[in-house]
C-alpha cells in the first residue's frame, strides 16, 4: 500500500521535531525517523494497528511509538496518516472530523 501524509500530519512531525530539538537536535532527528519508519511499516500491514478508541471505526487505526500515536485511515490502496501526537495530550478530534469531507492535499512518502 502507498503511504500518504496529510498536511496536518506533516505539520505534526515538524512540531514534534522542534519540541525535541530544543534539548537535543540529534534525538529529534532519530525520533522523526523512527516515526516515519513506523508509518511505513503500518502501510505494509495496515490492519495490524489498533482501532483508535476515541473513534471506534475499523478504517481508522493507530500505531504507538514510544509515547506518540500515529493515527491513520485505511483506504483502498493506501493509508493516510491523519495526525501524530504525544499520547498524553488530548486526542485531536479535528483530525478525524474532516475524514468525510477531506480535501486537503496529501503527499506520498
């Protein structure tokens, strides 16, 4: 399956990188790479991720990477990463509310 990142999820990665880089730039690069690798692995086995408890939809799943949650939507021939966030933060409902009317541009990675 293809892997696509929404604008929101790309911005999430930027923010995560900036936050971690305040203390350790090398650690920020390693964390971002770890998150990207985990998303790529999810694209290979999309059903392996758990159903997001706050959403309860079979097609919206997540993988946990350390304290981070990578939330994605399974589509016919791709997965779309909707958001990436630190698990202690509130679930970003706005990332899911757009699912049916999503028109933002995505990028393939």
